[in-house]
C-alpha cells in the first residue's frame, strides 16, 4: 500500500485548535461498564498486566473501554480506491481485529495483545454512499489557525490502535494494512502517547498535557451521560456508533512557558497543579462562571478556555475526548473527540474561535471526521449495518 509523506514542514505555533475543547478534556476511553450516576472504574495498579479488552459488542472498543485510556496510540487515515466495496473490506478488517486482540493471529509475532484495542471509522464520502442524510455524512468545515496540507484533510478510513505495550502498535498496524492491501491508500499516520494519570476526584483520573495542565476532567462519564451525548441511537444503520473528530495540533511550548503561572492559569481558567477551576471547588467540579472578585472581575476570565469551551455556554452536549501528546512532526497533541452530534464539536470550536485565550498558541495541521461504526461480532460483521 502506498505510504503518504509523513514529514511535513515543522512549525513553531501551538496546535491545540480544538484540542482542549471544553473545560476539562475528557479522559479518553472511559469504561463501557459505567453505572448511571457513577464514575467509571480507576486504572489498574502500575506494573499490573493489562486486562484484555473484548473486540466485540454493541460498541467498538477503544472509545469507552478501557478506562483510563491506554498510554500509546497510533492513528492511520487512509482512502479507499473508488472501485473498492467498503462492506467486504470492513468485514475482513473486523475479523482481523478479532484475531489480533485475541492473540491468535500469527502476525502478532508472539507478542501478547494485552489491552490492545482497534477502532474503525469511515469518512463522510463513504457514509454518503450509504445515505446522504445519515449521521457522519457531513464534512468537517474549515476553521482559523489551520495550516493543513490537502493530504492531511479528510479521509475515507480511520484505524485507531491503542495499547499499553508500544511494541504492538507497528505490528498491529502492519497486519491490518497487509489485510487491506492495495484497496486503500494511506494519507497520514500519527503516533502519540499519554502522560501519567492524575486523580481528579470522584474516582476519575486524567493525564497532563504538554502545556502542564490536567487534560481530561469534563465529559460524559456515566452511562446516562454517554447515552445522551456519545452514542448514536439511530437510524438502525448507525445505532451504537458515534462520530469522531480527529485533529493534529502543534503547540508553541516556548511561548506558553514564557508566561507566568498566573497567566497560564488565566488562559485555561484552572489551576495548573491541581486542575481546580479558578472559581474554586474541586478539579472534578465545573467552574462557577458567574463567580466574581469583590471588584467585579470574573474569577474565570472572559476569554479563559474553561469559559469559552464550556458546553452550557456554547449550548451543546459533552464530548468524550482522547488527547495524546506528540513529538513528530512537532510537539503537540493528537486530539480525538467522540460525540453523537457533529455540531457539539463545530459549535464549540466556532465559539472558541472568537476569543479563546488558548487558541493563539495553536496551529492545526491535520483534520478529519469519521463515523465510528457500531460494534460487531461473528454474526454481525464490522460495517454490515451500514454497507451490508
């Protein structure tokens, strides 16, 4: 399969343009077993053997399973040849995912799969072939602070691979691309990783991002919240799926580091050390946006990220975020959000675009949206609800 050019020119701007959208970026992969009104379980003890994650079920793994998210991720974005039928290809990929995650595929080269997950999505062009009005059929609009080559915008296929063992990522990727063969053409790929998890209360943990702030506090953590804001309820062809936004961003770390801690905290609207909102409370509590100082100034500044990206201010639901740090092609973030309405993302970023103190430190270098397919099993192949 032809490989894309993975060496775009370096830039010195930050790339978080959508990367931290809502006051506290959700902690990625939260548990599918979360109970209504209760947070998902915490991470296994350091050094413990990762618990295997079933590939089959109502939803694909790698979205809300496991919790917290695995520390390593590799995302591959590709196009399908115009003559390729999506259904058979997706069914084959689903079968390969089942054998790889079960540890029975010889292409693993003897590596134990551990908590390996593979999540597959299809882009708007493919969704439109199944139905122009289906969720996921709309392309992501363009925003400011983007510097995106044509090869890094859009795409037909997303393969997201996550694992605790970084060795698995290239091995599993090679196996899946071998399975697809010349039916797909790779656009770009990105390796990324998460930092150590920090407790934010209510049984939840979140990692720090490259800017030093805890990244993953606000999001749909309970079953009820996920049903409301995350999973697609219909139509039947997409029920159990979700919509993903993928944005690669570069961060201008030197310029942000030159700010005082107080100035950095004013950008985010949260304390750097603890994640607590500048209005007080706990890291897990939302900011009190109406709270003011005795002289009438907002405790959470008017242009703070926590205010500009707040879901109630924007008037949208919550996103489930999986933010990972990157080294190449430049220091930054690979931002992935999951939501059942693309407007949750687009309206939030549009609201941020007008005056969010974080955005001047960011540049987006890759962008796409995908319909994450519903879950699958032996009787219901991957993609069969949409392309069967």
